[in-house]
C-alpha cells in the first residue's frame, strides 16, 4: 500500500495530465464508435423494414397482375392474350423507370441514407 502511495507521490502534474488526456481520448474514441454503431443499426433496420414492406407490395402486385391478366384474357377470348397485355404494361413501366431512375430512385435513396447518417 505504501508503494502505491509512493508511486502517486512521485507523479508529476504533467504525467497526471498525460494520463487524463489518454483516458479522455480513449473514452472519446469509444463514444464515437458507439455512436457510429447506433446510427448504422438505425439505418439498416429502417432499410430492412422498408425492404419487407417492398416485398409484401411486390407479392401483392404479382397476384393482382395474374388475376388482372386472367380477366383481360377472358375478355379477349384467349387467356394468354391477357398475360401479353399485362406484360406490355410492365415493359412500359420498366422503360419509364429506366429513363427516370436517377430522380425517382437514386436521389431519394441517397438523400435518405445521407440524412440518416448525418444525424450523428
């Protein structure tokens, strides 16, 4: 016990300052790591929930498309005509999405991710 006290007495104010500075820097780095982990988890969980919703909407769209194609096919006399019509509608939607992909998909997703990460 006297050795510990003696070591404490031998310390200079500069060495104590450096110890405190070292502790402070370790704590600050740890805090930033934890904040980064927290924000990453928030962004990923938000994206995961959006992907789950997107998947459900996609499944809904598939079943509605099949029913709609079948109905159009019955109206046109041959079932496969309805599937051709629905396929044509989807190819038009795909062309529109391709032409406007920057402003409809890329920019909104990029902005969302930037906003989530900038909340540090």
